[in-house]
C-alpha cells in the first residue's frame, strides 16, 4: 500500500495497472482529496475487499471560497491538478467500478459547475455531488460496515461524528440503519479562516470558535439528545489526531472532554500554529487542528458526550459498500 501525496511523486513512479477485480472511490473533500483503490477477493466464505492503494492530497478547497462563496481560480487549479494525478490511477479500472463524489466545499461553491465541467475532461466518470444528508448517511454506512458488531446491531444506538473541512455530520443510527442525520456548515478549514486568521492560538480565538460552533449545534441538539445513544464514535482527521496523541502517550484510545481541554491549553501555550509541537501529532494535521479541536469541544459540550472512540470506516468505506454491497471490507 502506498500513500502518494503529490502529483510530481505520482508521475515519477510507475502507475500500477488494475483490472475488473479492482474498485476505486474518489472523495473530493473540503480539506483533502482522497483516492482509495481496492481489490475484491473471492473466497469460499464470500467476497472481501482489500485496500491496495491510497492517494491523498491536501487541496484545502474550502480555503479557496471567497466571501461570496465563489471558488477562486487558484483553488480550482489546485483541485484540477490533483484530479489529473488521480486519473492516472483510474485509467485501467472499469468505469462501473468507480465512484467519484464531492462534498461540502463544492456544495457551497456557487461556481461549482466551472469545476465540474473542467473535471469531465479529466476523469473517466462524472462527479456525484452529495447533499449533506447523503454524505451523512454514507458516512454512517461506512462506520456500520466496518465497526459495528452483530450484538451492537441488534441492541445499541450509536452516535457518529465527522468533522470535515467545510461541514460536520452528526448521525444516530441503530445497526446498519441511520435513524437521524444532519450536516452542519461547520468545518475545520472554513473555521480556521474565520477564527484563527492571524495564525495566533489565543484563548479568545478558541472561545469564539467554540461559541460559533455551539450556536449552530444547538439548532439540532434537542432532537439528537431525545433520540439518545449508547456509544459514540468519530471518523475524521481531528479525531484521528487525538487518538494518535493518546497512542503516543500509551493511553487508551478513548477521547474525553478533559483530554480535549488539555490539548487546547497546550495549543494556547504554543502561541502560533507554526509553533505547534505535540508528541504523536503529524505535521500535516497542525494547520487546521485548532479549529477542528474547537468544533469537537463544542460537540462534546453541547451533546453531553462522555467519551468517543475512533471508527475504522467513514465516507470512503460507505462508498465502497455502495459499489460492492455483498463484500466484507477488511
């Protein structure tokens, strides 16, 4: 498995050739673009899906939205350059085995058709623009088919959170069925630009960011609390970053509000985004950590979440299930 982070790297390597047993999902997120290539393996016990390649690029599309919600030429250029890279990998995969989706930044962009028209000339298949509800349901499907045991499916409701670059999804589901879903216009890329514009990690900036997120979450809070849940999982980069820090500390991979407050104080002590140093934190997670953390704190506080674990699956795994519903995702 490889993780190729730039077009130049991709061009300098031999692109693997795939066949009709391979499936690809492309997730054009508001922070990063992802390509996941898998292979279906048939065994006497059934079909399984094995990951064979991952391609990821930080495009930060949401950061390219101006005050009128128009994507800048620079943002469009960044996105299309990434798609040219992805197309190299998709060329040998049957079109019916490919699913390409776009999420919040391209939902919000008033000039998204400019991007879609240009992408048609690059990609072997048209981009499907997911609504917020579709995105949330797909995320839940990815969680359900990778994380939920048979016992949980029959008994326990689960809260699923996903903090993206320009939207945050909140879902409560039972087994493989999403009971209530919502997509809110809160994102780690869009919020870093609003509340941490000067690169400074001030206590006041965190307070403003948390308050803004809380105000939006409050509009749906009562419905989710009334529905209730027995466990909570997260499926985005912010949660992954928290788990990586806990792993570095050799602590249980369980996120709590007290831990989030501790990380917030560490960030405040760092003073600037450029100066962030936390053991276990990857360098590529630093840029939007403050805003993602603020949104996560707001979710914990508003929904009275006691603890949260990391899910094995999310949007891309949900898309895989859509492509190959009779296969088990490894």
